[in-house]
């Protein structure tokens, strides 16, 4: 029913600053998992399996591969612009940002692990990652047992989408040309 | 239009209490005209003069017609349920000594709501009226400025008003305030 409302009137868009204050003031409860997308507060579903285990596996393997050359963050908010602060499943960040809130310039790679959220990740979140200039994003489709790598961000999405030939040595966007071993992911 | 409109099952719905706190704490600034509809904050368009003049005309005529039998409020919040607090153009309310200083009126306080629609006709008709009906608001008048037409909506039900009429005579409209009261809206259009 509210879809009609969206077509007929303007939904008020919150800024990232508004959204953060709502969290600090308890208007958004601490136990609520949310992200801000184009000024709208989106609720994230409860974390279930195999989603959680898959995200943990990827994060672990990434840490082994990157060692101290990057920071691996799980479910941390990333400020993309004035109205977007998503919470990607995994973020690979430039070293040295520990403790600070990550902004888009800190991001080397974002990874979304999709179970029920595939369309939302692909159609809502990835175009916004591309628009913000996030250089690379991976989509892990648990249902389809498929990893896609998205590169060359533009205003409307990623121009390059490819599937790696194997999961044993997936190249990471780091100067040292490290690869991640994701065998056993699916 | 909202970017997530296509895939929007998970938009967080604010409560009326959240929404009022956002106003009190300045997260929603005083320059904003908004209403809360099903937990989402909707921005109201700037008020044009045909709309504003029509609202003033109706509100003044109504006040003359009802006297002390009701309070006539203009563009004030009325809460409907835990997630909706719209700003109807005109609300005719049960009289109360404190004039609702101690809390916004709710469904039980409302005798009649009036929406004056210019560009907002579809929004008023398809979004707001069904919610007024669901909350049990007993009567709503919809004034369609473009179509030069007034419709009276009665018999609220969960999905809308069961009864919609277009009065023949704008000069003698009964106002549902519990005592006999007629308003003359002859020069409305």
C-alpha cells in the first residue's frame, strides 16, 4: 500500500547525519540492524545460516591473504554520500583507519553475501556502490553458488562483471597482487 | 521516487513517538512540513494560494456554522494509530477546554476531516482517505479544486469509506457536530 504513497508524494530523505543522531539518541534502538539507502532507513534481516558462516569464511580467508596490507571489516557502516550509509557484509579497507568511521575513499573492495537478499544487493546496493566510485565489489550468490566480481564503477553501475575461473586464487585489488583462497565457499 | 520502491519490504517504519522526538530534537527542522504515513515521513508540497484561500474560506465558514459545538483546526497534526500522524487541511474536533494543548487529537476526537486537493488529489484519495477510514474517522470531505467538486465520504471501514456522495447543494451542507449545523459553501469554486 505504501508503494502508492511513494508514487504520489515525496518521502522525506534523511541525511547520514540525521540517521547517526537517531542512533545516538536511541530513536533507532541499539538492537536494530539498519542501513541508510538514499535517505531511507532499511532494516536488515536477522543473520542466519549459511549466510553467517559464509561471511565468516570469506573474512577469515581475506585476512590471511592481506595480512597487514588492508583491514577486513564485517558488517560495518560505510558512508557513501550525504544520504547513503550501507552496511556491507565485508569491507576491505585501506590500512590505518582502525577506530574511525569508514568513508568511501577508504574502501578497496566491498563484498555482499546474498541469500534472500540477492535482488536487493544487485539492484539497490551495487548501483549505489558504483555511483559512489567503490572500485570493486563482489557478489556472493549462495543460492546460485556463484561469485561475481564487479569492476569499473560508473554513474549507473559497474561496467565489468566477471566470474572468476576458480575459487582457489581470487585476485584482490591490492598493490601486492595477493589472491584469496575461497575454496569451499559453496 | 524512492530508490527502493521496487524492493521495499524492509523499510524501517517509525512510530508516531519516534517521529515526534525527531521534531523535538531538531532532526526534522521547523522549516519542514511533513506528515507520518504508515511509519514513513512524507514531505508536503509548498502551499499555493488557491489551496490556502480555499482552506481559509472553508475553515471560517465552518467556524461560523458550528459556533462552540466544535473546534476548527487548520493544518494541525491528528494521530491515527501508532505509525500515522497526518496533517489534514481542516479538522473539526470535539470541543475541549484545553484546545488540545496537552496532546494532539486522535481518532476519537475527530468529527470531520477535510482535504483540499490541487495537485495532491490522488495522494489524498488513494493514500490518506483509506487511512482515515481505517482509523474510524467518521466523515471526510474531499475538495477537488481542479475538478470543482466536493465529495462527502462516510461509513468508514478497514479498506475505505463505504459511502461517497456529491452534495447537490453547496449552500446547505450538514456538518456532523452533534447539534444541527449547516454550512454555506456556495462560492467554494
